[in-house]
């Protein structure tokens, strides 16, 4: 069963939403209520989801779900679809997210069960383990680490000193270095003059079995889906993984690799140091990216690229030799 990491304030009525944002309703009555605000990947019959202007829409959404979209995308949706038509989708999502979700307050955290710690665990000095946490057997948690409410840590894991873990489910035999931060909110907000509004991040981080995370790494939790690092994937020191990123199995990222939000990365992917991968792109299986490359477009299975912007490795080398010689 998936742990709960935030308070869901639903069901929320359309009437309340209309009082918060400027919108036009389609196929909706004001007294209808909905339980969640979710991404297009995870809709349900009682959820509200959203479509940005640059997103692909496949028109397979249940007619019982509500879709937030702009006036520009209105004609792309099913005329029978329940919808909220808005001027700015990002602004609407930011405002609505904060009426659907909030952090647990102190009283709610105190009501959770005391932490469950397995056999043969070693807990260092000044470690904080909050209520609701479940820790497997033979886990080492070094000095000064913080394990937030309801986190799950599997058997045989090693957590470095001063590492902070929240909103996260960790598999077995996972290693995390010192001074890393896992599960904090991502860099998602509505940009407005003098009054930026954060989007509440209700997703989590999932680190599957045998993942290894270096020191001083940051992995943001998902906004309305999850950030996932697949089995036996390794991150070197100083790597950053943004919200909603999905990374496959057996991949390895060298130091200072950064992956922007909602990128999808396949299995057996290798990146050199200081690689940057843009958001909302797909990187296939068995891809290799040379150090200091900037990947701005999706890559097919087996591609080898380098440069900024990244191009095929052999093409880059030919251009380099032409300009600089051997």
C-alpha cells in the first residue's frame, strides 16, 4: 500500500474552484465534487487533470474526469468532456493544487504510529526518524540524517550523514551518500510579478532496488506523478534529478549531471560529467552522452551524442577536426 505523505483535502466542489480561478465550465454542474488533482498520466473518474498548450493530447480521457485547458486547446478536446477553460493553465494548476493538498500538521504527524525499525540496524548520533517511518533489516543510517514522516526504507540500505529524506519509498540495498536531499518539492510554480505561487507537489520519489546515490545529490519529488530511479542505476556526486523524471534500470550518471523535469530516460543510459538533459524529452535505451553535453531533443535507442547542443558523436568529432585539426 502506498504511504500517504500529504493531506488530501478533497473532495472539492466545482463551485469552490470557480470562486478561486477565472474559468468557463463545460458539461459541469457547480455542486459536482472531485477528489484529486493529477497529471494526464494518472486520471481517475473523480479527478481533475490538466493539459498545457504544448502537450500532446490523445483524447482518451474518461468523460467523468475534468480537464483544465486553455481557450487555445478547447477545440482539441471531446465536446462532451467535462472541462475548465482558463486563460493560464499554470496559474490555475498552482492555485487549485493548494486547495487540494497541504503538508501534515504537527498533530496529524503525532497521530501516526511510531517508527518501525527492523533487526540488526545501526542508527548514528543525532538521527531524526519521524512517525510512520518503516525501516527494514540491516539498515545503516549515519549521523545527523533525517527520515521524514511515513518514508519507507528497505532491507540492507545505507544512508549517509546529514542526508534528508522525505516523501520517498526506497527499495532494498540502496545506498545514499552524505549531504543529499531526497523528496523535497520540485521547481514548479506560477511566475507572477511580486507574487509567485508554488505548485503543491503531491508526488513522491521511488528509488528501486540497488540504486546508488552519491554525496550532495538532490532528487525532487513529483508534482502530480512520481520521480522514479530504476534498479541498479547509479548517480555520482552532485547530480540533480528534477520532478516527475523517470529513469530506467542499469544507468549511470557521472558527477554534476542534471536532468530537468518530466524527462523520461531508458535503461542502460550513460552520461559523462556535467551533462544537461532538458525536460519533457525521451532518451531511449543504451544511449551514451559525452561529458558537458546539452541534450535538448529526444534520443532514439543506442544513440551516442556529444556537444552543446548534443549531436551524433561521430559528426561532432568530424566537425571538431575540421575546425581544430587533429
